[in-house]
C-alpha cells in the first residue's frame, strides 16, 4: 500500500492555477446534503482529474467541512488523487493469482521502461503506473489494465511492448 505524505505547501501549489468556478454547481448541488463529502470529492476529481488543494479549500469554506476531515477522507480512500495523473493509467494487478504468476516482473519492467516507480507519473504526463489489489481477471493472470482495456497472460516484455505501442499509435 502506498502512503504519500501531504506537504502543507509544495512548489506545485504556488504555480497551481485552478478555475474554481468549475465546482460552483457541484457545491450548490451537494452543499446541504448529509454525507456530502465523498460526492463532493468525487465530483471535483471528475472535473479536474484529481483534487487540487485550492478545491479542498473552497469546499471547506463553502460547506463548513474542516480541511483535516477532507484530507483524512481523501487520503484514506485509494480512489482519490491529490496530484495530476497521466493521460493513461496503467493498473498492474498484484492479487493472489497475478502475484503467483509473477506480476512483480510486469511492474518492474514497466518501472524500468517508463523510468517511474509505482504510483508515479511520467514527466510527459502520458502514463501513471499503479499496483492494484485485484482486477477480477484471475484466469488471465498476470494482468494489467490501461483505461478500459485488459491485457492478460503477460510477461514483462509484452507489457512494455503494449505501452510503447499505445504511445506510438497516438503520436501518429
């Protein structure tokens, strides 16, 4: 499990410009609802692709939800992202069936090829690499998923070739 610490102010925060008007309708829709925090965070992430710090601050100010509570929820649930992600998210399954079939080789090959670690995004923001607990495709182990496309019975070399082909296909 990855645990990332949240810096109170990072270099990214200083240059981060976010159009907060984009969440006005989301806030109005959920402001008075009981249990609104998760729908607010999910909606904001749908809009921005992640939940930027200024969005946390605006939701906190307008809905009266303490920042500490918001960050507690956002860091507890793996679905929420606190940093921008790549255009394509590569999910490598590390569930039992995939683990036994050497999912580690797939992750290590992708890390080496993309020059990133698990949970990181390439400099060009084309790919984000994530290890996940299970993709539910045990009969195809080991498996990775990119977007809604599933790739099974992989080796490390095959996974790298798939990732390179996706990028080449979009460059043409």
